[in-house]
C-alpha cells in the first residue's frame, strides 16, 4: 500500500537461497554477494532493503537514521502484509504502479513535498 510506497519504490526483493557450499565457505561474504546479485538491476536507494532467503532482512539508507527508519518500515510492512493476507488472501492485489510512483516521488523525488526533509 501507500506506506510501502513511502519507503520502497517497488516490491521488497528476496535473494536466492545460498547453496550449501556458500554457507560452508565464507558465509558472511556470500550473504553480501547474494544481496549484490539481487540488486544487479535495482537501485538500492529506491529500494533500501532486501529479504535474504532463509536468513533475515537487511536495510540501509544514506544515514544511520535512515537505515533505522527503513528497518522499522520494513518490519511494519511485513506485519501489515501478514494481516492483509490473513483476512483477505483471495482479494490481495499489488498497488497500481501510478499510485506507488506518486507516493514514492512525493517523498523522495526531485520535487519532493511530503514528509520531513
């Protein structure tokens, strides 16, 4: 919904699962590699978070405060999504792109006017 669009310009990406070899050898570095791999065609400042399959969410921002805000937003979005699916799984549809763009750009675009700057 629009809370999602205020923070993330698109769906929250999920990485692939690490292979057994990647887990056994240099696990932490390979976690970073799958994040980088997933963002090959994504802008990390437009989508400041990822779910690492079988592991955890990771978020970031231009500042430490933005990183924390994005982590809190991702947590809240996950809770809202779970609640939405629990009460109406058969009626859930993604937010229309034009609504997502409006909410993201009004807060983060070149002519941003919404939220604290």
